[in-house]
């Protein structure tokens, strides 16, 4: 089954993106990723190659282990749990 794009929040690290995706920065520059390899997006704010992760979170001592909660908007998010 083709999963499409999946964004995983990594404890104390970046957002890990798998699947084909297009990233558009504030200036409209477009970056295309075909999904062959995971993409890591900065979440700590310390990367020198934003919006991409360069592992600066390790040097900065970034710590974040939040868990997602569904938004209050109807139908905006679905929670999926894998089958046992």
C-alpha cells in the first residue's frame, strides 16, 4: 500500500518526512524530494541550513517530546493506529 507523505515528530530531534514532497520557503523557492530517502526538517531553530535539519539540535541540547493532540476542528485530523 502506498502511504504517501508521512511526517514523524522525533523525540529531541527534527520532523522526519517520508514520501514524495515539495517544500516551499517564504521566498517561494521550491525544493522537490521524490521520497527515495527521508527528509529531516529543523524543529529546534538552530540549523544553519533551515528549513532542513543539520543536526544542530544535538549541540544546542534541544529537548522536546510532545505528543500530538487532534485539533478541535471537525474532520481536520484523523488519528490512525496500526493494526495489532
